[in-house]
């Protein structure tokens, strides 16, 4: 493990590190998180009685749009030309699993874009359920896998 | 509990609900989450050997700025005149607790602003540590307390 | 009719005019437009075979989010605390009618917010259909009605 | 014509489609629309008596800036490195024709950027004239021509 | 003079200070700066031969739009409902004086909005002249006067 | 020196000029400015008694984030994939020198990004000190050096 954070210089000052010498290559990242609420609230989100209800679509679209705002939200993060974003929401008993996959052809990875997509989708679910479940929790937001770049593939041990 | 989500109309269509009839009153919210990493990474973030290291300040400032972007990120969330934001980061053994308190004098609450501040601060920590700990996890992001508005005070059972 | 544009001073210079002396009152606006494409493309957007297809939801949510970006897009437009936004999409034979209603409690009207919601929803439909119908047209974007403010109610002659 | 919308997956979920396998090539798009108002209002916009009046310049600059916000406004639209934008406004009797030409060296086309430039310029004209003509209409916003990409040149039949 | 910065808490942590107890009152600020270049470049900006040249209008509009982005750019700055913005550009021999006046009905002052309008207008001039004068300088950006709020009127000694 | 501004066409209309024929090469820019206040205020910013005080970090991070917003603030400026940003603040007796270095691999230079980083960092300092020194001045904001591109290296005479 490095003995320091690359985002700080030798004096501890924040900087956007130089990626100019890295090649622009295909990179992907998959991130995941979970919104934990109640079974009844998940039923409202899924809205079985309303075949075209927008709740999950709203979160999915917010997550995709959120991925594009990543470098605007995270101060030391590089702007990247995003090639693709998918946000997958899997409601089950009292929980919605949120998964985002992002890819780029760029000089640095898209881990932060995938994590941002998951959290913005999660916050959007939170917003929709907070009147019925103020105690809902967004949890276990983490990187699952990334590919491309100098270090190649990384996968979370499961 | 309501039998439906207020953000959807009777046909399940997403909408920004009308808060025009609600009074503009003082409202506060406190949210919390945790970045879980390793003890060694927390030592790098705290940077004891670098008294003015910017790592925690970067996350704090990103969280404050993030609170102001809430209605831009979350589609059905109302824009609100934010009165105050504080973001508190408490590093301990392998974990950084993130707490955000937001207040407004507005027609709806600031729960989403506080939760957004926590997640953006958390994502910013993630960005700084991802080269040394790609497995870091942002977890237990939830509302702790809110005051003001028609429903008055709500506190998470602990 | 005034003999000059209020957004220009006596020398013709652009300015954001002073609304500080106007009272903050309830104001509403309804705007409408149409996306003209083919009957087959409208069938794809409605996606009868896919009960939860996101196409119309994507446009609706983009329109709502677009309303909140109005003062960011239009240089001389005042930022306003939006109380409510609804975007209604009515697909029929070869056409999608887009209607947006916005309200505020503010010092100036929300005509531009309603028109922006219609156009951003329309552009989002355009984006989704452009591969199958590059000739789709967004047309007849106009104010239908506004209420509130010094001039009271205005309704388009129909 | 494709039998489905590329922006939706097989289950109808919205996604930002993957353009990573497409080459970054020169692509251009030309879009057009019209603001329909009265001859008197067009005279105010042109401001013959005020040689340096800012009205048309304001719309032109808003349109150029709007082109750069396209992927921020339209959820499933890719961010692109824009090479050039021009916005041309041609006032005539009761109408202002708005034309925007955008080019990129990118992996997908700039149709949406050109259409967004036209609509933001049009909305900005609307904002300036709405006090004197609340009934102004932005109409016939459509793609005129595009070049580059796998499908080569497309031109609207006229 | 206070013995500490109000934007830092007792431990030196950045925060957005609480303005919720302050009344929403009329406040104004006037800021000024100068772009210093050559007499020849000022002639190009003024474009005497081109009666409708957009150079100064572009800077004016960018400054007005910039005022609205202030709380987005400056981390600890409160969002405010801006009532009015004017940006005045006075070209003279080798220099363009930039003056911005902003007003609000809000809980804190608009000094930063006026200063941001001046600097964004100045940067926009810089952008337009940099190919002909890379050495242009934006200088003496400062507050000239503010009124309203607890401390009343402040005027720069001149 | 050119006899006209490249950002205006032959009729004086603003445009974003076409950089599509230029190669994407490494380009750097260094800009500098100074915040002039009092020695006492500089002591508050440096906060010797508070080893982890955030004042300078807040300005540094705002400057870095500001560089990424450049094409959003300046109407005719191209969006660029920024490779690196550093913001260096050097407090001395009554003055803080602000220096920003930005690099890209792009089709046009990053002078405006470096100048924007300096001014946003300067405005952020202004915001923090304005309660104790409303007369603080941001001055001498200028390009120091640029490299890359067709014209190669340019250095300010000193």
C-alpha cells in the first residue's frame, strides 16, 4: 500500500493529480449499495397496482444523470468522457439493491462515477420514501469490480 | 403510514409536489453515515505528520457544497434557501463518522440536503482513499433527527 | 404594448431587472408544446408491450429537473423558489403533447420555468427517438395561461 | 427502422448506451427553429435605434452556452468535447429564425447539442419579449442536417 | 475587528454560518475591477466599425449569469434570491472598467455576487483578447459600496 | 497582432471558434493573482493557533473545482479534459499570492482554466475575510506562462 494519499502533495495540500501521461484506454467500474426500508415501502416503490409508476425510473434516471455530475461534486476528481452508464434497481423484501456500471475511454478510472450513480439513485429513493419511512438507510455503498488501467482488474472478495 | 408515495400522482406519474400552502418556517435536519476503511488509511487521512493536510477539509467542503446542489441532483426535490450547513468528520479506528446538520427557513424540510452533504463528503473520502483501499465502504447513511414543519420533531430510535 | 424591452436599459444594455419592490405572491404558469414524429415512433415511446418502460418517465423527470435549471440557462431570468412542477405527456397518433405547470411564491412569474420544462422534456423525447426518426419536430411551444402578479390572469385565445 | 428505442434495454429500462466501440470522428449537426411573435416585437428585438442593443446577442450567447449544458439537461445524452458552436438569428417580419451549428470530434453525434442551442436561444428570446407578447411561440425546432458517424450525411427533405 | 473568521468554528473547521436569525431585508452591493490591456485591443473590443459587435455584450451577459452561480462557486457562500443585477463596462484608453451592482431581499449581503459578476465579466474579456494580448490583467477587483443589513452602509474610502 | 478578435465573426457575432482541426496535444498554463488585505487578516487566514484550520484549504479546493467549471462560466470557452490542477497559496505580510497551474491533453489551451482557478480561489478568500476586511482587493490576475499548442511557449516579461 502506498505510504501517502496521491491526492495530497508532500506538504499535504490537495491537488488534482496529473493523469496526462496515462493512456486513454477503456475502463469500467461496477458499484453497489442498498436502500434499507420496510417491505411495505418497497411495495409502494414497485407500485404493482400502477403498471407505469415512475418511482424506480426516477431513481434510475437520477443515478445516470448523477454519474455525469461526478467531477462537479467531488473536488479532486477528473472530468471524464463517459461512454456508458446503467443503473439497475432490484427491489426485494424491504430492500432495494442499487447497482451502477459505468465505462469510459479515458486516462483514469470511473470508480467514482459508478459510486456517485449508486448514491444519487439511493438519495432519490430516500427522497421518495422519506414521508413514509424517515428511517430509511442507504448502506454498503462500495466498489464491486473495476477493469482497465495500469492495475487491471480488481474484484471485491465476496 | 400513507398508502401511497406523495411524489407520485394517482396514475403513478412523478411530480414535484406543491409546497406553496405550507408556511416558510425554521427546519433542521441531522444526518449521519460512516466511511469504513482500514486503520492505516484513516491515519493517512488524518495525516498527523502533516499538520495542515487537506484531506478531511476537502471532504468537509465538498459536503457543504454538495448540500447546495441537492435540488439539482434529486429530480423531485424542492430548491430551498439554506441558512446553515456544518459537516463534522470524526475519524477513529478504521472508520470516519460523517455528520451533517443543515437548516433552512423554508416550506419543506432539509432532510435531503443533510443526507446529500453526508454522501458527497463520503464520496470525496472514497475518492481520496481509493488508490490505497479500493474496498472502502460508505455505510449507514441515514437521518438522525429533524425538527420543524407540520410533523415537528422526529428522532431515530437508538 | 410597452415601447421597449424591459430587459434592456435606455442604452440597449442587457440587465436583470429589479423585482425587489414586487411582493412575493403565488404565481402559476401553464405551458404546452408538441413533439411531432410518426405513429410507429409514438408506439415505441409508449411501449405497450413493456409495462414499465421508462421512455415517457425519462422525459417527464427531465422536464421537472429542467424547470429548476431555468435561471441557469436563461441569462436575464431571476432565480425563484419553485413550489411545484408537473409535466404531463399525452401521446396520441404520431404526436406527444407536452404540458408543464409550475408554481412559485415569488416576486416574478414562472412562465419561463414552465416553458423550459416543456422544451427540456421535448428535447429528451427527441434524444430517445432520433435514431428512429431524425426528422422529429418540437413545435408550438407556448404559454397557455398564467395567474398571479400585478397583471393577474392571462389566457391564450383559443 | 429499428423495432425498439436504443435508449431502453430489453426490459424497457433507461440507460446511457455504450458508445465506447465507436471511433472518435468529426461530426456536425445543424438545427433550426423559429420564434413567432409580432412585427412590432421583432422591431424591439432588433432595436434599430440602439445600435449596440444586446437583445439578439443575449439569445446568441445563451444558445452557445446552452449547447455546452446539453448532457447536463438530457438524462441519457453523452457528454461530448464540443469543437465549435455558432448560433445565427435572422429576424424578419414577425419571426426570428434561429439556426445552430455544432461540431465535435467524438464518439456520437451532436444533434442534441444543436437542438439544445436552438431551444435555449429561443427561450431567451421568449424571456425578453414575454412582457410585450406573452403569446410568442417557439416552433418547428428540428434537425436540418447532420454529417459524420456510421450513417454519414442526413438531410431533411425540404 | 473580530478576532477570528466567522466561516471557521472554534476548531478552525469550515462551515456555512447560520443566517436563519437574520431578517430578510433589502441589501445591495457595488463592486468594481479593471481589465488592463492595450489601446489597440480595447478598440477591437469596442469594434467601432461593427455597430452590433458582441464582445462587450458577451462579457456583460456572462457577468450577470455569473452572479447567479456565486453560491455554486464559493463553498461557504449562502444561496440568495437575487432581485437585480447590472454589469456596466466602460472601455477607455487601454482599460475596461467593470462595475457590477447586485441587490437581494435576503438574510445576508450580496457582496460576493457583485464581486463574482465583476470577475466572470473580466475573465470573459480575458478569453476574448487572449489571442491578441496574452498579457492582459484583471486588477483591482474590490467592493465599492454596500447597503442594508445590520451594519448598514459601507463605502470604500477614495 | 491580429486585426480582429477570433471570437467574433466578420459581422461581429460571438461564436465558439472551431478547434476541430487542431491536434489534441499537451498544454499547460500558469496564472497568478494576489489578494491584498491586512497583515492581521492574513494571520487569521493562516490561523497559526489552529493547526488544522480550513481557511486556505477552502480557497485551494474552490480554485481546483472552479477550474473544472470554466467552460460553464465563460460563454465562448471550449470544454476541455483537464489532466491536472494545482492551486498554491502563499500568504505573506498583508497579501496572499495565488498561483494555479492547469494542464490538459486537448485541442486548445488552458489559460482560462488557470485564470478561473486563481479568481475563484481569490473570491473564496474574499468571502472568508469580508466581515473583517470589506476592503480586501483581488489584483494582478494574469497569465504567467503557457506551453504547448501551435504558438509554443509564452512567458510574461518580468
